[in-house]
C-alpha cells in the first residue's frame, strides 16, 4: 500500500529534507511539493491526495487557515518551527505535529501513524455482506480491538489520542477525533463538545450544561447546546 502525499512549505531546505525522508519511506509516494497553500489547491481537487505535510507559518496563507478552508481535507501532519501552535493543530485533528528540525526517527513515527490510520480505515471498510456495520476496529495496546457501537458510552479527544469509554472498560488509541467521528453513525452518536461524542441511547439525564451517562458528566458546548437538546429530546419531553 502506497500513501500518496504532498509537501506544502515555503522553505526550500525544509521541502528537501521532507522529500528525502519520503523517498526513504517505502509506503509513502510523493505526488508534488508547493511553496504556498494556494499553489496546492488545484492538485488537491484533481488528485487523490491521502496525506499532506503542511507548514504553518507561510506567506499569503497559514497552514492552519488552509486546513480550515478545505471541506474534505485529507489527513495532515504539520511541520513547523513553532511548537506553540501544537494545540491548534490537534484541535484541527492533525495526525501529528513535527517541530523543525525534524529527525528521521520522529518523521518515521509520524509516517507510521498515517500508515496505521489507513490500515485501520481499510479494516473498517471491509464489506459486511450487505449489512449495516455494527462495529469497528481500533489499534490499542499493540493489537486491533473490535468495538461494537452498542458498547460505547462516549468518546473524548485527548490531544493526539482518543479515549473510547465502553460499558466495561476504556480504550486509548492514537487516532484523530475527526476520523472517529466520521465513522460513527450520526443516528446513534452525537457530538456535544469539540472534544466529546456521546451515544444517544446511553444518556441518563441532562443537568444544566452537562449530560450524565452513568457516573460520567459530559460537557455541552454553548454553540452546540440547541442542536444537542433538539436531538436528545425530539419532542419526547412530557409536560403538564
């Protein structure tokens, strides 16, 4: 399996270093490199790009703004000299965040994460004999773990990890929150906060700006509260 990728970075030496790392990584295939995000918009619309190595501080448009502008962005690994943007990167569900100068072993760790992302995605895309899937797989504790939708209480983002709480235990996986949200069925699960997704059927009560599921209290963000309440209640509240 080859992962097609592009580099977007305004520094020629940075592009050269990434180009050499990619050439040495058997499962990566470089499709193109660009000195600013605007020059890359065409190829993203025309080619099947699976991974972007994206700088942050660039002329004309920052990498953060560029990623926000994409409706269907492929996975991104940020490459930057500014560690202070790490939180912003992870809030945009970046696969990883590499601080320059980038060492070979750190690059490989990030590249392997992209490989793992597509391996798990491929595993979850296997046909179910025409039936609607009722489970998915994640990589946790150096193995693929099968999780059924009806076992999940809620999931939370923890920087570059995701914690999935089930009825029996919890799993910590090196995964983007976006990739999990994309796979979970929208009629079963609901995002209540930028860092939380809940199972609708597992809600016990709504208490102010929190949702209680068992002994857990999950926050509801202000901008999502109306949508969350509409979805949970659906005119089922009894009134006098």
